């Protein structure tokens, strides 16, 4: 089976960098847009191939999800022997359960749609919830960017640094960073009022006079990070706070909110395209080496265990 990498339109620079890392050229593919908004992708080769479709489902989420489904179907119909959906940022992962009666479980719906469209396997990076795996009929490899991000953060670490989870859902992630950086952990307890409004309720852990690194899986509107940073400052943490999040979506007022904070560094990956310039101390860690390594190993039927999220 030959290795093929197909790029959707959601993040073609990342797909090209992954292909370069895997020492191949992306398989020619086009996505035609009809006047009424319909999409029609064509995958131009791939018969008998081990084919990887690279398409994060960040904003515009629904457009990118539908394009991914159509690309998977196109790859299957082009005769690929095995099709893997490479979804560096998996939108809808926050909808992994109902928080009130009558809601949809969006993550489940999207996972089912991708496997029905032709995905034999999913490759995702730091998804919001590990529950994705249990929802999915096909194998899901959940890679993590944390070791690579932590290496870049090492220069900001002192013996007093504390890694901060900005909500309870980020505690495992914070523990992973803290283990790699030999730092302690603090946790902000957050409540969410709406999709764009959160409140920090309390802080657990010692932060007074200490440098802090706030870590999260994603920054959407910036409300969670803003609330955590303000809470840290209220509790006497040193200004010059570092923020690291795998997925920097930066929706709506996010840039403005984060620019108003005394941040020393803001580290995100290129799971979704990162626009520059912005009035932020933003650094972008590329996922291309991680994804190229994982795709190469999966293609050769080798283990990717050491690249996965810790259990
Ligand atoms: C939610 O639990 C996630 O881990 C993030 O904390 C959240 O989605 C970030 O959203 P926002 O930036 O809008 O607060």
C-alpha cells in the first residue's frame, strides 16, 4: 500500500508540512464550491492506498466537518484501501454528554458521521475529551502535543513555577505538563454561564509570589484563560503569566481579552491556522512533526503508544 496524504481546505499549510515530513507530496485534490454553498471534493488518485485526509474541524466548524465527510467518501470511492481522518482539532468534542434534557450529544453524531462517510480510523490531537474513543466504532488514536509544548516552555520554568488548570476538566492536562516540567499544580474552579461567559469560583493550590503557566486544551473566546489569569493575579501570582493551549481558536473577543492581560508568552499549535500579526506574545508550535511521525508509524503498522495522551 502506498502512503497518500490528502489536504482539505481547513489547514493546507499544516497538511503540506505533514506531507513534507513524511517525504511525500500531497495527493492532488480539489474542492469545488457551488453557488448555493454545496461542496464537491475530488481526490485524484489513491487506488489501493493507505490514505490520510488532513482536515481540522475548527471554524467555520460545520463547513469543515461537511468537507471532511465528503473528502472521506471521495477517498473511499477513489479506491483507497484504508482511509484515516486526521483531525488535529476535533470540533464538537465539548458536546460529549447532555448537560440538560433535550440536548444533542454532538460529539457522537459527528464521530458516527465520519466513520459512516468512510473513515477506518481517526487521528486527533489533545481532544477536549478522551470519551471520543468510547463513542467511536473505529479506532481513535489520541495524540498529544504536550511533550513538544513542554519542551518549548522549559525556558520559562523555575523551581517556584506552578502549572495551573483553569478548570477541573484541565487537571489531567496540567498534571501531564507538571510532570514533564517538574512543577506543582494549582486548579481554578470555573463555572460556565454561557458559551461565551465563565466565572472563576475558587483557586486550589499555592500561587502567591510564584510564576504561573496556565494550560488548557483550547482557547475559544478567551473567557476561561482570562478568568484564570485574573484569579491568579488576585491571589498574588507573579505577573508575566505564561499560557499554553493546544488549540488556539481565538474566536470573537479572544485576542482583545488576552491582549489586556499581563502575559509573558502565549503558546498554541497550528492545529487550526494561526493568523498574524496580533497584539499578543504568541508563539506557534507546529504539529507537523508529530503528525508526520504518527502517520509514518501507522502506515508501517508500528506502535504510536509513546505519542498518545497519558491514560
Ligand atoms: C472547556 O472546558 C475547554 O477546556 C476550554 O476551557 C474552553 O472551551 C475554552 O473556551 P473559552 O476560551 O471560550 O473560555
